[in-house]
């Protein structure tokens, strides 16, 4: 790959290179990109082989086991979310333990990430070591020729080899009714997009309900039908049975309906923006920035609560006061573990230096989601995770490998005043090894990770084997019928 300098002008030069040479650069760069991706997964697999098995011996029933500890470290190293890091580790383990020949082809850059992910997914039900070795060799030999295939065609080729070697190992399509979801994400300034897939009956019911709510205003309402249906969804979420009309007429009974909602949302904004003296955006939790106009419209009916900056003295109790908790949540906005963006409302308040050695103070408090709170609590012994908090809310994490990662409070990006120092604390950091009884506090799995995987694969294979048995029975009946069939003479 190209070794680019920091300057944006430092780009590869193609002076004197003909078209064929440029195409050669494209193919060479693509192959090197694939090879480096393969090297990354090989390194993750190596780290897993060195660390996870040892950690899992005594913690295999823990909700946060050695596997999840490694996921956290991979996520911090790559600066990605826990879900993406878990996916990388899954691929790395599969390539190392089940598909070494495919891994070698990937490391040479002959296949790309898409191909590798498809192979890992479509061969997951093959468990017999002899059969998976045959399948690994066959796919490694043919997969470079499949690079041009579309997704469905690629699955067909992989499934063809699975069916030849282990017919019961073909992946079972999910029931279409299982593909239900609702996703909400910011789309435009002050707007959010909603994408959903429901049961057909629920979709019809929701459609009719939105139409009915949209008709509860008078004919003078200035909104279009599409706008009223969108607002009807918000009214439905608020538990309202009728919408408030926006005609503005004092004679309209629908215009007098309450605009209140049963749902509480938290918006962070400068007082100057609310008063109109500033155009600085605010922040809506889990959504992002809100423009000043939308903020001022919301402020006409919202309850405004000033954010109190913390005092310099620590609080004497373990649980912080409401004012201190509000400040920490507004300062941090999300979980403070590297790569995690869980919002404040689902995070715990964590003492960086454990209480009572560490005081209940803004300089010693931060947000951690429950997952990373458990990780920090149970993986802080020698060779585990360590964290250090600075007076401005910056947190420095040290991973088990010794690498350090720094996270800054999200609120300070939008409101620099929240990054002001809350006071230097002089606390002797004492890290005690976790007691054996602490394991009782860790949430436990009903099945170990290995048992869960075996159960899932066995369930899918059982469905396949039942289908294959039915096909064999039907074929036997057809043959017996053909043997007894004596066509009449003509």
C-alpha cells in the first residue's frame, strides 16, 4: 500500500504511468488491502489463543467472560464499537481454528473481507473436523474465482460445496416473520428517520391508527396529511388519543388540547441560545445536535432546569446527589470506555478510584454502561484494565496489553464550559485483587459460550436432518411406486 505523508498534497503520482499501469496499481492495492485485513484478523486470532482460553477456565459462566474481555480490548485498539469488535473476533477464531486454508488465501489477498465473511457464515454448521478440513480445502481452492459473483450467487457456490461434503451443514433460512425491527436515527436538522418492519397485521393497524389520529384536528390545520401522520406517531408515543390542532383559532376545541407528553426527554442547551442571544446548537440525547430555532420552540413548553456546576468539596456518601449526577451525565453524555457510545440514561455512575478510598466527586466520577462497568470491576487485577481520571473529565485507560487509550467527555465538545477543571484530587490508588465472593455478583449465563454455540448449531442441523430424512422417505416411496407400476398395454 502507499506510504502517504501527513500532508494532504502527498498523493501517489502517476506521471509517466500508462493506463495499463494505473490498472495494475488498482489491482495491487486491492490485493494488499485484502492481505492487510487478513493479517489483522490473524493477529486478533493470535491474541485470542494467548489469552482467552486461560481466562475462561474460571469464568466461563460469567456474563463478561474472558472472551468479552478480549472483545473490549480489540474494540479499544481499533476504535470501534463492541458489536463490530465481537464480529472481528468471531471471524478471527473461525479462520484460525476451522478454516486455516481460507485464512491463507485471505492473507495472500486473493479474496476480500466480503468473501471471507460469507465463507465463515455459510460453513458454520459443519462441525466434524474431517469434513470441515475437506470443505476448507475445497473453498480455498475455488474461492478466488468467485470474487466477481453477487451475494446470492456467492452463497450458492459455498452452499454447493457444503451440500456435497455435509448436507446437514447447510444454513437454515430464518423465518421471514423473525426479521422484525424498528430503527430510529437522525436524518436532517431537527428530524429523525424511522425504519421498521412489523407483522403485516400490526402494520395495517398502525397505518389506520395514524390516519385516525391525523383526522382529529379541524380542516383549518395548516399541516399536510403526511405531516399530520408524522405528528400522529409522536402523539401515539406520548399516549394521546387525539392531536392538538395548529390552526390557532380560539374557537377550535382541538387547538385547546394539551401539548404535554408522558415521555421525558433531556435536551442540553446554553441559556444564551434559549434567550435568543446565541445561535449555538443544543444536544438531544441519543440524537445529536439540535438547531437553535428548534430549541427555542421546544423551550416554550419545556421545563427548564439550570445545570449546577459542582462544588470543590467531595460528598460524603457513596451515591452522588441529584445535582452532581446531572452534571456528570451532561458532561460525559455517553459511556466513557473507548469506542462505546451508550447514552447517559442507560449508564451507571462509576467511581474511578473505588469508594471510600476515592471520593464521590466530579473529578472521580464518570459514566460507564453496565457492560463496561462490570468489565472494569472484575478485570482490574494485575494484568487487567486500569483507568485514571483527570480534573477536566478526561479518562486514560490502560489495557491488559499495556496500551493506553484516552476518552474525552462528549459534553465538552458542544459546551466547552463543561470541560473546566472540577478540582485536583490527591488519592492513593490501591488496586486490590478481586475476592472470590465477587464472582457471585457477576451476572451468570444459563449456558456457557461453548454450550450456547453447540445448542444453536445442533438446532439448525436437526432441522436440516429432518428435511433430508423426509426427502429420502419420499424418494423411497417414489421408487417403490415405480417398481410396482405396470403400465397398461396399448
